[in-house]
C-alpha cells in the first residue's frame, strides 16, 4: 500500500513538472478618444486620465482652452500632443502624473547679438517609432533624407553638425520609423537618440559603428 502511495506521489510531481507554464502576460496598448471645442485643458486631461485609469494631480493655476479631436489614439501620444499644445510640463512619479505650466526658457543671444530660437522642452514618447514612412531615394543627401522622413512622420529629426554630408541609397517601403532609423544610421556608421527638446538627433558616436552595407557615399 505504501509503495502505491509513493508511486502516485511521484506521478503527480512528474505531471506537474510537465504541465505547460502559463503564457506570459502581454501589455495591451491604452488608447483614448477625446473631443474638445475650447474646453479647459484640466477637463480634457481629467477625461484622458479617467479613460486610461491613471492617477494624476493638476496645479490649480493651469488653464488653456483647446480645440481637438483624438479618436482611438495611443495614451502616451495623446498626452504628448496636449502637453505641447497647452505648454505644460507633465512628469510621472511613483505612478502619479503631475501636471503644471511649463517654464518658458529665456531666449539666448548668439555671437551676432540676435535672439536664438527657443526649443520646446520634453522627450518624445517611444510610440513615435511606430509611425510609417516610405522613401525611394538614390544618392540623396543625408540631411535631405531625414528632412523628408521628418515631414512624413511629423517627428522632428535633427542631424548633428559634425555628421559628414553623406549621400545614401535608401529604399524603404511602408516601414516603421524605428526600422528606418536603424537601417540608415547603421549603414552610415551613425546613431540616434531622443533629445529633451521633443526631437530625435542623428549623431556620430565616438566609437565607430560597424556596418557591412555598401550604400554610403561620402558627399563632396
């Protein structure tokens, strides 16, 4: 009898070990829909955070009338749009979104004693990398190529001054912005990063980036 009980216990343990593991949890993108016709931004944000089930705090002096319609837009992208339009500063701390008025940076004066343009503050959400683009370019200037991609995606792309005037062959059909950036920068031995002024910067890293592609031609 003891032998049978021991054998049954071994079988149960073995079956438990062979049982399939639970599938990994997947993150479902949060989308929201908001419509406003001159509505105060506090009301708009309240609706947005309620739909996304997020905690938030808004400074009482925050006010801005907005006109917009966003239908089934990614939560992070919608938040970025409202933050930019209403000149806000939104920070996430310990699961709580803190919303207040952005402090406008003071304009700087360049060597010619003229006011330099003031750049917006903030970091683009990673969701912008899913935007689609198409380019069929042959021996196109690197900066012209990124200017066209920027126009297609609505994402500001800046090329650092130290980057050489490469000319590229770029054939990308309905690809994501991330794929396009990866392919172009790797081919040219460059890299890209998100800036704190709502843009993506193309730069030449200190260590050379290896590339096995032969589509880069140095510019004249």
